[in-house]
């Protein structure tokens, strides 16, 4: 039997006893405890690159309600959902089927918008070095969120009992978004 031995980084990534880096030794970049955590990080980076404000959820929000992060949306984007500019709770997945399975239903029941982004796009984002390619991929990833907003609006029109969750503590959002890296995307002349 032919087996390949891989050396795993196993650097501690969190406070839990099982939070260790899953990637091979010698990987470039940050350590992540799972593939999903790495994909979450890449989506947040792409959204920040596209000029969106993103705030990570607390561990309690993640475990209790399945909130991965909060994203700021304008009233135009959430015309029928929020009365004012605000943050919307987002649960992210790279599994398209999860959006309409129990995971997606539970998310909407908790007032959390579930968003699918292709892991292929995220891997391309991670490897892209050209700013134009990164800009195009960031806009494609942002479109996934805009499509999810449209879907959420349609669901709420047909199911009036479903409402999107509002952030619990506005002070935390003002504090964290002050540190968001703003990247100006220059349009070619």
C-alpha cells in the first residue's frame, strides 16, 4: 500500500484544545484550524478589498446563532429589510446545497443571512497577485452577497415572520470598523 506522509503544522490557533493549524508545514500565510475558517478569512479579505465593512462575530454569536460575521449594508441594498443603514448577520458556506438545506433554514429562522461563495473563487483570490484580478474576484464575491440579499428580501416578503437579526451592541461595531483596511479601487482611465 502506497501512503504519503504529510507533516502538519499543528500550530495552536485558538483557546480550545483542538484548535490547531490543519495545513502542511511550510505553508505561507496565516494558520487556520479548518478549511472553513480559512475560507471565511478569505471572504472577509475580499469584501474589505471591495470597500465593504465587515465585523467578525463573537464566539458566542457563532456557537449560539451561527453568525460568522456582520456586514454593513446600505438602505438601498436592504430596502425592505432594514429601515436604516446597518449591519446584517451573515453565515457563510462553500457548500451550495447547505444554503437550502437544514443549515440554511436554521440560519433564516435565526435571522441570519446565509451566503454561498465558490471555494474555487476564494482559492483564486488567495493566489491572485495582480490588482486587476483581485478587484474582479472581489466584485464577484461581493455579487454573491448582493444575490443573497435579494433572496433574503424575497423570503421575507413571502414569510412575514422571518426578520434579519440586528447587531446587539452598536459600540463594538464602531470600534472594530475603525480598524478596517480601506483600499481605494482606482478605475482605469
